[in-house]
C-alpha cells in the first residue's frame, strides 16, 4: 500500500491540507486504491512541540514513505529565531535529505478564471508553461557567514553549483520539453554571475543531445518582464533555485492567484514531495479564506508522478475545472459575478464534482 506522509505545518497549512486529504480519501472510495496516510509535525508547530522544525520522527517517516504532502511552514511567531532553527529550515532540510533536486511548477490558466487575473485577458488566455526550478543547490545551500568588522557586520551568502548539479536539472528541462511543445528557455544572469556563465555552457553542451528542442537563453530580469508582457512565448523554463522561486510566484498571477499553483519536487530517490508554491499566509490563517486548490492540484500531481494513477489525477483536475466553471471561488479569486465559498466549501465542491464524474 503506498505510504503518504502528510505534513500540514503552519498558518493556512492545516486548513488546505485537510481538504487535500479528503480528496485523497475520495480517490480511495472511487477507485479502490488504498493509501496509508499519516500526519507528522513540521515547521513552527514542530518547534513549539519539540524544539526542532524538522523532528527526527518526521524526517524518518518521510524517508520511509512513497510521497510527502506538505502544506506550508513559517509565520511571524518564529521570525526572530536564528536561521537554522526557523520553520523554513525544515523545508530546506527535507528537500536536501530527500534529494529533491527538481521542482516542477506548472502554470496553466483556466478560461473561467481569466477575469480573476489582474492581467489583460488576451495576455493570459491559453498560457501553459512549466517552471522547472533547481531545488537543492545555489544560494539557498551555499556557505554562510556573519562576522563583525570595522565596518560593522559583514555577512555572506554564497552561491555554489557543481556541473553535475546543473547538468541533471538542465537535462530534465530538455526531457520535459520533448514531451511538451519542445521549447526550452534557460534563465540565468550570465551577464553578471560566474555560476550563470557555467550554467549556460552546460546548457549548450546538453542541448547537443536534443536537436529537436528549440532552446533560448534569457536573462532573469528580462524573463521577469517577459512573463507579464507575453507569457505565451514560454513552454518550459529551467532555472536555478532562487530565480525559480521568484519567477514562479510572479507566474502564479497569470492564473489569477498564488492559491492555484501546485508543485512536485522530484529527486534521485523514490520519495517525492508535493506542495502548493505559496506559503503559510499568516494574514488569512484560521479564517476559512485560503484557496485549497493549489494543494488539491498538488495531490493530482502526486497521483500522476508518484503512483502512475493518471486517470485519477485527471479526475481531480477535471473536478477543479468544473467547480471553477460553475463560478465558485475562494476570496482570492473572487470577482463580482462569482459565488464566494470558504476553504472547506471549496474542498467539498471538488469532492462532489469528483463523485459526479
Ligand atoms: P505567502 O505565499 O504565505 O502569502 C503571500 C500572499 O498570498 C498573502 O497575502 C496570502 O494571504 C496570499 N495567499 C497565499 N496562499 C494563499 C491561498 N492558498 N489562498 C489565498 N491567498 C493566499 O507568502 P509570504 O506572506 O511572503 O510568507 C508567509 C510565510 O510563509 C513566511 O513565513 C514564509 O517563509 C512562509 N512560506 C512558506 C512556504 C512553504 O512552506 N512552502 C512558501 C512560501 C512562504
Ligand atoms: C517556496 C518557499 C520556500 C523557498 C521558503 C519557505 C524556504 O518560498 O517553496 O517557494 O524559498 O523555496
Ligand atoms: Mn517561494
């Protein structure tokens, strides 16, 4: 029986994960597959209960599972803790320990949400792109230091990549592009960063194995602009850790809300992790306002990538589409015509739509 470790975390994490778990249980009911689902502590709640954002029990459970579903971590309560004791450290620790070097963040606009976006309809209609973010290297994991000098504090965050780390994520970019519209944009800052110049060389080397893929290089500042100017030019974007973090939050708005974007973190081992790209949204936590669809769509990605349950995965995606087509929205997506629902109601609507299919 596939084992799923569920880590609700902080802020809106428990609210959105509760709906996603109900969707998993509905899949069990409908299709007869069974999952072993167990919840573990992570992030701020884990700090409060155990003093450690990533307790050994949680890490071990994740290492022994087939897939991990994570809500979100972090919040103002823990913001003054030192870096290695913060809730976010748990997420970074999980990515590193589970060796999840790639993070897939699909950005697809739904026709019924076109009016919910802050961007013009003709710009966003038909957008279907995928950000592939490197997830276990770069400035997130480089050496850090803080020292006192005659100029006050001197602080360093260093950015390191090995050729091997670049090559495996870039290769995934090409492989994925081959299965899509065969267009790959590699995003870097090669006009300034040495690491980006090596990144570009590696991309050029790997490109020789994929002559059918139309490759382009784009500087990250330009990419940030192009994403809102003409997003339909993109198919697959491959980029390093921090650029991918920032560009994917920006790209989320093409869909109308950051509450719509799921992600899959996949690595070298069998276990993969699935989570919405957004955070713990402390400003709306505990009020039933959070959009659970990014987490529900992350479950759809889990079924596809970890369990090869393609039909069940599509069933979830179709149910989401049906509910949106019927005009239901959580507040983040609401326009004057929409029927505003709570987090829980949105979860229930998706489940009902799955049962009706
Ligand atoms: P955030 O993504 O939590 O929130 C940004 C804005 O988007 C807020 O206004 C929030 O209300 C809104 N939002 C986010 N998710 C939403 C949803 N599902 N439905 C409706 N609205 C939603 O980013 P932030 O405010 O910069 O960070 C808050 C905390 O979350 C920080 O502690 C940060 O470190 C953490 N964080 C965690 C993760 C993660 O666990 N994967 C990701 C990003 C940020
Ligand atoms: C994300 C988040 C994380 C990141 C933080 C919480 C460590 O923003 O998953 O996008 O920067 O990777
Ligand atoms: Mn982020």
